[in-house]
C-alpha cells in the first residue's frame, strides 16, 4: 500500500471533468433503474401474486426512498466519484470500503448483463434468425465505447433514452385509464391475488428491489457535477419520485391486461401488456420503450461500475493501472473497458432470474452499508455546518437504522427459491471482506480531513 509506484505520464490522473447538471444525475439514476419497470419486477407476481407484488413495491419503495436520502446527504457532502465505496472508506474503514466497492461493481455489472440479455431477446423475437449472444455482445461493446469516449455524451444519450421510455409508460397508463388502451380486466386481480398464500406474499419481497435497483448510483456522479451539493440531492430525489410513479403505473396496467400466471414469467411484461391491449400504437411505443430503457440502464451501469472500480484502483485496493484517466476524454477508460469481459461472462449464462438475483444480493449488501456509513458520518461530524453537510436529510439517523432493518428483511426472503444464490453471494462477500481487511490491516484509517475534504477534525468515536 505504501510502495512507491512509477507511472507513465499518460497514466497520470488529470482529474474527472466537472460538467454534469441535475438532469444528468436524474438521467443516470432513472436510466439505470427504469428498466426494472419493463422487466424483472414481475417475478414478484410469480411468488406472491398481485398483492405480493404490491407489497413488494411499497416495502422496497420505502427502503429505496430512505437509501436515496442517505446517499444524497453523503454524496452532496463528499463529492466523490466512488459513491458508497468512498463513504465506507472515509467513515467505516478499509475492509468495509473494499467490500462495498466490490458489491457496487458486481451489482451494476450483473444488471448490465441482464439488460443486454433482454435487448437480445427482443431482437430475437422480431428477427427469429438472430442469435441472442452475438446481439448481447454487440450491445455491451457499443455502450462500453460510448462510456470510453466521455461521460457527458453517455449521459446525454441516457437522458434521451430514459425520457422516451418514461414517456411510453405515461402514455400507456393515460390511454388505458381513459379507455383507449385496451380493456383493463379486474378479474385478474381476484384470480391472481394470493396464489401461494401469505408465505408467497412475504417471498415476493425478494424481487421488490428490482423496481428501484441502482437509484443510489446517481450520487456516484458527484465528482463530475458542476455543483454537486445541489445537483446530487435534486437529481436523486427527482429520480426517486419518477420511479415510484412509474412502478405504480406499471403494476396497474400489467395486472389488468395480463393473466397472473403469464405475468409472473414474462420476459418483458410492459411490452406484453401493450400487445394484449390490441392497440398497435402502444405495441410499437412499448417495444421502443423496452429497448431504450435496457440500453439506458446498461449504459448507466457501465458508468457507475467503472467509477467504483476506478475508486478501488485509485486507493490501490486494486492495481493502480485501472486508475488512469484518459488524457483526451477525461474518463477512467481502463476501468470502463474492464467492465466488458465481466458483463459478457454474466450474460453468457443466459439465466435472467439468476443474474437478477445476484444483482439484488449485491445491492442489498450496499443498502446495509450506505446507511451505516451515514450513521458513522453523523457521529464523526455532528455539527450542522454547511461546509460539511450542504444537504441534511430528515429524521436521521432513525431513517438509516430502519433502512438497514428493511434491507436485512428483504435479503432473508431470498431463501424461498434462491437459497443457494443467497448463500453463495454472502459467502463471496464475507471472503472478500476478510481478505481485504487482512490484506490492508496496516492501512491508516485516519485522514487529513482538512487537506482531503476541507473539513474540520471529526469527533473521536
């Protein structure tokens, strides 16, 4: 950790360029997550029926609202590209930091793979002669190149794709409730309300995070924002409101247009609901929306996972080779490129629910550590100084404690159907934690707060 390392001049980090505004933060957060309204959430219906899905939407929505409040306060205060990794590094310790950085990386890489699989499945359904894996490979390669070239171009693309996909949900919902978008069948709610009893309702929580998975990633753009203390909270909270509305509208239209037994196993439920509506305009619009939101999500996950890998490398938890910033494009280009082989390896499996489950498990590890980092932050810096905390969330630290509780409850539900996935995931992260904690036990956990952050010395806890 302390060895002197000689770097090539071209590898010297010139710093990430500060160009992003609140709508970019919104586009990054919502762009990553909106795909959860187009696919994946409906596995809640397979477990717990319509009531189970509604409960999962509300419980997971509550948890993510609180996670986004914690992330907004931490992101606006630290203004770091590493997001949850940097928060754990500053306020918890090196072992926890490396664990969180790895969990963030794997969460987004698995999500990127799931997005690419769905894009390829859509292409195959339109053109049956196309094979899934080559299309998956093409999608991952193209979006990796976009992120290699620059964050502004990548997030401007995300904004256009995300806005179009969200508008498609709004139009579908408006046409359906006004009677122009198919016949909404209330019988589906009665026949498919609780197919697996009350245990099924509880088990449905395991896929509830898919409605919102990744919204905390919006705060990871803080180092590249022009005014992070304003852009991060505004973009993050606007994104969370957008997702809550989209989740409610999605569940409503899909539950009334698709029989429960079909809804629980659909690869792209919103598109299938549009097909069942019989309105050709909606079929085309939701096909475009499904394609665009998957591309936006994969694009945003590359951005966030590469920033996490870059942060790990910059602090030498990984080889410093990955921390190089491109001299022209000002992107962590090696960290960006390295996302590609890992995403391809996940996508090669082809099992969408398995990939989603690993992404959710990784995310839940982060949702325990993000609020814990905030609790530590507030204990170390109790003073309400605008210099330290330009954004102060409400009802803290109680919200942080309740977030940890909900994350653990949702994690426990994975034992129904995905017990071995949960055991493997937790074992993987336990080994990673103990390895990093042992490997970097000699690393000083103290910081020069004045030089590094421009803050006063913390209260010793």
